[in-house]
């Protein structure tokens, strides 16, 4: 009888332990803050792979909050996962800290142009006419320019300036980290696949002027965009960043410009990202 009673107690303890363990597992399980999605596309070869990073609060029960969005553009020879690989802390932590949604598209070495050479590489059209509406239709965003920003490093820095200055109705804020902000230099004429995207510099000299971000500054009005730009002093793009800064000053365009120690490297961009997110966060919360 004692043995039977003891067996019952042991069974109850084991059952209780199992229930508690399963219960804790359910409580600790977190929704997917980082996801990779396929976005249908007509302007480029479909589908487009994108990383979407959501703040933890997005998944709270009964949360109906709408969130500002920051589009993060990667550099040459990268892809939609580049930002996820180089950030520390992780992007999901930063999304939760600043209560933002991050969208990381695959730039496909496009320089974020609509290519006049490659028919199915109309990246500007895809991002502005297909990707932004897709994100707004499928996620709880605040679908207005004042709550939407775009930034990136290297090729992505050029892309963010190019897209924002041409589409300030979509992007109210833009940043560039070590951006190639003036590609119209003879020394870069055969670099980074640019000639395969817009044609050779010798055959299409005007196109190289028209397709560089610095040329667009004259089209801006003061206060039209919130701009944050930085570059490492030992970066090979420091010269064009200084040119870009001087051109903004010449046209009296307010902007945040910083030079810091650093090269064209991931550690520099990890540090730079926080500066940009803080800048956007303050603007979103005005």
C-alpha cells in the first residue's frame, strides 16, 4: 500500500514538472521578428528576396500600433542578408529598442538605378512603386513620408540619396554611410559593375553625370528632406562625401554631416547605424 501511494506521488510530481516545463516553454517562445520574404515584382526579375525585421512589441496581444519604417540598403556584392550579418547588437534588438520596422531589399549590384542597359533591372521603380506599397499593405506601418526613412552603406549610401532626392514624397528622411555619392570619376569608370548598368563613361558621359547622386542636390529645396551623412576619414569615398557636403552647403540644404575615424569596413558601419537610427528616431517622434 505504501509503495502504491509513493508511486502516485511520484506520478503527480512528474506530471506537474512536465506541465510547468511545457508552460514555461510556451511563455518563452517568441514570434519571428526576423523573416525573409519574397516580394512579387514586375520591374525586376521576380521575386525579390527581402529581410523584414519587426520590433518585439509588434507581436504583443491586442497591439494595433503602426510603426515607422527604415529601409536599409546594402553595398556592392551584398544581398538582402548583408545588414543582418554585420550589425551588433542584432537588428531585431535595434528594431525593438527604437520601435521601428526595418526592410532590407536585395540591391543586385544595381546601384539602385533604373538601368537603361539591363531591361529587367529597374530597381528604382521596384523599390518606389512595388516594394514600398507591398510593405505598407502587408505590415502595420505608418504609410507616410514623414515616418519613412532610407539609408545604406557604400553603394547603398548612394542608393538612399538617389532614391530619397528623387522621391521625397515617399522618403522624408535619408542617410548615407560611406556612400559613393559622386560616381562620375574617371578612376571608377570600370568599377563595381556601374558601366554594365548605365553604359560606359566614354560613350555616355552625360549619363554618368545624370546618374550620380551629387547632381540631384540642385533640385532640392531647404527642408525638403532630413539628411544624415557620415564617412570615415580613411575611407576611399571620403573625398566625394566632402564634395557632397560642400554642395549641400552651397545650396543651403540643412543636413547632419560627420567625419569619424574609420575605413570602408563593417565595424565602421555597425557604429554608424546607431547614429542614423537615433537621428531617424528623433525625427519620427517630433
